[in-house]
């Protein structure tokens, strides 16, 4: 909507940048999935149901260096990497590797330490992660017991890294703990017994595919006269988990390119920046910076904080 006024020559614009699964087809074809499997005494012989379940999930994926990659970590008191994301590139290789997994009982169960391990050692480019290429980063936790250590800080680090955690528990698994890890009850599966794993296979696979969100452009409300020379521009940017820091560079480049061509001055063009996911956070206000170089410097150090919901 456009309204003319003789009172002011100020033009105000709000630009909404959201790349929240804007290319769902591309995201769906490129996933890095890590299975984190409890091997405490509570798991016991249920481990074999978990192993079979992982094999069945793998058979439903499109495995390859340009599509889906899978890694497996087992843990009790300490995590053990069985194979990394870029080790096996075919379904046959992965299935054989999963069938070779052995249960090594141990206690206590330190889920927090295991979450920290996968974030720092598995979901990284050096270990085969393709997060910088836009691959979805997905963690599937399978657990049978409560953690002895604190899972809170490690779970927050998982989400801050742009990893989507999914928790599957049975027997003595703690539902509230699993919800703390995922921060979303829709990503928690609590079963009576691991024999029931087959019943959630399709629903779990659906969680691997972020629901496409097609956001219609929001028409700006402009208050202007015919030849307005003053503008206030606010960038409102989606920083939710499915965007992640791997998608930050193109967003930053786009905004920087726009800033470069604007006449940034306190009496001409002013710029503000707001990031939003679970909640909105102001990075800088319209009157914070009056020089182009100051704004570009802030953009170079910009990071996304993530968030499971988009508000």
C-alpha cells in the first residue's frame, strides 16, 4: 500500500529475507545423518532391534556423496565413532558396516558428552559434513536410559551448530530429557519397547524432510512524496535451524551488496538489522551506524543463533 504525504519525505521499507527451506527439493536430496546409539546395560539385547532399524532406514535413503551420507556413533561412558559420514558411499557398504556393529556394554551413560562429541568431531567438514554446501545436518539419538551427565549445554550446542536432533527412546529413557535435547516434542519418539521401532520408520523419515515453506513477499508500506531522498531500511532475516550458518554467506553477500550501493548517511539512508527464529533479536538499530564501513564490518561477523520454530 502506498500513501502520499506532504509532511515528510521519509520512505520507510521493511525487507524480509527468509530462506527457510526455500529449496526443499535440494535440501531433501542432500542430508548428513548421524545415528547416536546407547550401548549401556539398559539397551542390552535391544541393540539388535536398533541395528536392524538403522539398516531399514538406510535402505530408504538415497546414499551417495551428492545425496545422503550416514555415520554411526555408539556410546556409554565414552563415545565411539564406528564410521564417519564420508566413509561409505553406497547402500551396500553402509548395510554391511551396520551389520558389523557390536554391542559393548558400559556404564554410566553420558549422553551430554556424546552430544558434544558428535558436534565437535562428526558434524564437521573435516569428517565429511557438507553443511557448508547446504546439506541438512540430522542427529538421531537412540537411547534406553537416563543420562548421568548434564545434557542441556551440549544439546544447546547441537542446535546452535544447525543440527536437527531427533530422539528415540524406550525402556527407561527419560522423556523430559529427550525433549530437552530436541527442544521440540514433535521430534521425540517414546516407545514401550525397541521391538516397536518399525512402527515409527515412516514418521522418522518424514522428519528428515523439512516441510517446505513458501513465503509470499510482504509488500512494503511506503510513506513518501514523489522524489523522496530519505530512506529507513530494516532487514528482517530468518535464522532458524533449517537455515543454519551454512546458508549465512549468500545472505550476508546479498545484504552487503545492497549496502554498497546505498547512500548511507544519517540524513539520507539508514539501515537496521533484526534476526528471528524462536524470537526476534535486534542486531543494530536504524540510528546505530551512520557509515557504510561500520555496517559492512558488522555483517562480516554476523552469525545465526538458530531456533526450532519460526515466529
